[in-house]
C-alpha cells in the first residue's frame, strides 16, 4: 500500500477547515443565562411548588441538561483547537516527503 501524501494533505486541509468551524461554536450565552435564571428561580422552591409541583424537578432536570450541553460544547471547542494543532503537525511532517 502506497502512502498517498497528496490525498492525506488535501484531506488534512479540509479537516482543519471543519475543525476551525467547530472552534467557532458560540452564541450559547443565552443557554448559560437561562441556566442561571432557573437556578435563581429554584432558590424559592416553595413559590415554584405553589405554581406547580412539577416545576422544581423540571427546572433541576433542565439545568442539569443545559450544564451538560454547555460543557460538551466547551469540550468540543477544546478538541477542535487541539486536533487542529495535531493535523497541522502532520502536514508539517508530510511537507518533507516528496
């Protein structure tokens, strides 16, 4: 099996473009703000229960899921940055092969 340097270089360049898009994931500040507001609302559980007994557990579950989503997005951004560096290193190594 021959090493297809040009193909790997081409795919690597395209992959870096994909990773750059992942790095730019943003616009999630409203999700963070919603999570914060739910937390504030949960501070007065009595008032929530007065509106509906289902609100406290619903708010708690929603906050947990929002936290997971925000953490996943942040991890994905970090992976995007790190994998871009890895692939750039690969391209640097391949640039020496003729």
